[in-house]
C-alpha cells in the first residue's frame, strides 16, 4: 500500500522505515528537510509541501500525521482537509486528546473524508520491536488500512497465547486492535499511559527505598548496603514484576548506579492529566494514577532518586531527555 507521513521525528521516521522494509510505498514530508533526505536514501518519496505529498499519492489516499498533539497537529489536519479528495483518509498517530478526535471526525465526515485515530506505543524501539496500535474509526476504513497496521504491529512473537481467547479479535494477539469508533483509539492509549505513570512510579519509589536502606536516619545495625543494579537484574529473571520498564531500569542502573546523568525533572505528556480527568468524569477512584501525576509535578521543584529512575525509564523507551539543574546534577 501507499502511505503519506507528515512528521519525521523519533517515531514518524521509524514508522516509515518499518513499512518500507516490507514493501509499502511511503511519501514523506517534514518542515525540516534533513530526515526526509535520509529516508529518501532508503526509498521514500520526499515532498516539499503537504500539497506535493498529496500529489505523490494515488486515490484513495491515506496520510498519517505524526506531530505533537495540539496546534501543530490541528494545523496539519486542517491543511490536508483542503487538499485531499472525498474517500481519502487522515490518520492521527500522535498523542491527541480523544475528544478532539470525535470533533475532527465529525467535521471531516461532512467533507466525505475519513478519519482514524491511532494510539501508538513503542517509542524509539518500535522500528525493531514493532508498535502496539490502538485504533479508532469506521470499521470498513480500518479494514482497508489493515496491511499498514499489520506491518507496524509486533506480531505474535514468542509471547504465549492467552487461554480462552477463542472467537475473539485475533488482531489483539498480533499487537494491534480496532478499539471502537473515532476517539476510542486515543482513549485506550490515554489510559495505557496513565497506567504507565503508575507502574513507573511504583518502580521509582521501590528503588528509592532500596537505595536509602543505608540511610543515616536508620539505626546502624539496621542499615543495608544494597546493589540496586543487581537487584533490578535478578527481578528481570522470573519475578512477578518482570516488564520492559524493569528492563530499562536495570540497563540504566548497570550503566550508572547513581543515575547522576539525570536531573530528576520529569515532564508529563498530557495523557496522564487526561486520564485523571476521565476518572473524575466517570467517578472512578484512581488514587495511584493521580498520585503518580502529582509526583511528576513535584519533581520539577524537589528531585529525589526516584525521579531519576523515572527519567531513566522515559529516556529508555521514548528518548526523552530531561533538563539538568544549572551547576549540578539535580540532587
């Protein structure tokens, strides 16, 4: 299939590379020509504008927007809507608020344009590992684009089958899912990220307690000198807390057990806030997820080792680089 890609950052460029590896044709556009030139060497068609991108694609066109949520994505979709023809599809694979998906899909439907929202998880490792995709939109449109989604997803790999799934959607076992109508894809991804906040916070606090087991606040005979890097490593192998986040933590601690290269300043992407807002709207208790979000706010004023662990995990899966305090390591 053909796909147009708008935005060639950490994930957009690698999505294109993964698709081209299995024979899909990609036309690409970014305001910065540098990543496009690199992709052209791999076989992508480069465009100097959104208009040129649309001209490079055959109808019915599909254009994937992979830009920061908010104004940049909104502007690109508005411009594309004026350039595309009835029957074409705009895909938003960024971290958009699901309510914006519902609004946009309604506006585009009046122009006979399709809209698909794709919550995309996989970070900088997606090129090799594949991307977990949570998709919202009309079932027929999603089905037509299935070759794209299937190529991006991780596939079954070596993960054992879950018992009692007979008759359920097999795409979930491949790492992608049509979650429901417009908005459903980004809603599911939003909750995914909210849970991610809580999981990361649990690891961060646990390793902070381990690191401080020799604190001078404790009686001398109760102090323990523990190797956090080795603890992370042993937990990776057979324990019930085994996970990719633990893998990333173990790698960071093995490199530098003090994590002194991290400031402990931890940003939030917005989806953690939206998850808490959804919990409030639904009257669903979400103490852990709310606390994890507030901890990220606090980290911008008072850094602990726990926040450095959070920073290490964020850099590991998403390439997020946290700022350092001037004149020190943020301790």
